[in-house]
C-alpha cells in the first residue's frame, strides 16, 4: 500500500483550483483558504480557460468538548496534523447542563462545520481524516486504517473501566489486569501490524501518517503516563511514538496542549 502525493492533490482539490504544481509540499506551509470554481459564460468549470473565479470560503470548524483530552483529543490531533484552524471550545461541567439541550444526541464531543452539528467522537475523527487526507485513498486502505482505530477504541473501553471505578480495591484489581493481561494483548496486536507494513516507514500503514497512527498515539498516552516502562521492551512501538511526538505538524501542539489526567 502506498500513500502518494496524489492523495494530497485530491484533498486539496476540494478547496482550491488546480494550479501549476499545487505548491503542496508541507501541509503546515501551504493551506488552502478557499474553494474556487472558474465561471465561464455563467457556467462553472475547472478548466484554465478565460473566466472569473467564484470562491467559497473554507469551512469553519468548531469542536466542543470538556476541558480534558478524552474522546475529543483524537480529532484535535487530526486538526493539528492537518494544520487547519478551528475553534477549540472547552466547557466546564456546569456549562454542560445548559448546552446539553442544544446538541443532537445529548453527548460530547460535537463538531460544528459551518454551523452543522456532528456527534460521536469516532464519526467526527473519521470525517476529519477523510477531509484532510489521513484515511487512505481507497476503500481497502480506509478499512485497514479504521480497523486499527476501532481496535484502539476497544482498548479505551478497557481503560475506562479503571478510570470510572470508585472502589479502591476493585480499581487496583482492574489496574493489575490492565498491566498483566490487557496491555500485553494490544501491544502484540500493534507489533503485528507494524511488522506487516512492508514500506518500513515506521507508520502502521503505507508511507505516511494516518488516523490509525494518531489513534494509537493518543490511546496509549494515559497508560504510559501511569506505566512509563510499558514500551521498554518494544522498541518499534517506542520509535513510533517518538515519530509522532517529533512530527513537525504535531510537536508544538503535543508539547503545549493543556496537561490533563485524561
């Protein structure tokens, strides 16, 4: 599987007319700000013929969630990787009581795209990854990306049991099970997929960053905060994590994002 510049061109064409070499070398250096169609004799055309430009502004994005990483952080990472501006609205618990009646499914996060609301965290992350070119260029590639995203959601569900348990003895037992059973299981799964990537890119799929890489990175943030030695015997996973942390598109956000326990 090979993610090439053609993927970037198809993403960019949603926002801007094709021009010379598109000048898309680095997402952080060149970001389209408008979607343009050429109008020739009153008809829309993408050709280079004489005519006027009719431009539509790039969508305005607003992501609403609590002031934690939680289930919105994957989408925040997608925005950071794409270098796309958005409004990061972080609300307090008391604000949610009022806001809850204004969102479609009464849950957060919610993404607003030009005022249209989208619910469900993975739906939002997948939508953004398709918009910005992090989901693969074919149906098969998208499926391979999304199976890892869903796998990490399974791990997140296991971690959530520990987060939400209030009774100290039960919480300790859950944590022991995570460290001795759950984490090794998912580490084995991830090592398998890294070894299966014949591109040897250090990413899970193909030669470029995808939603799968971002999902793996964020899901393991909390476990590694609690158990910094988790990847000590797994150099490929440790290298993958450092690759994401040092990515020019992501490093500033990761270093400066609010420090939260979840």
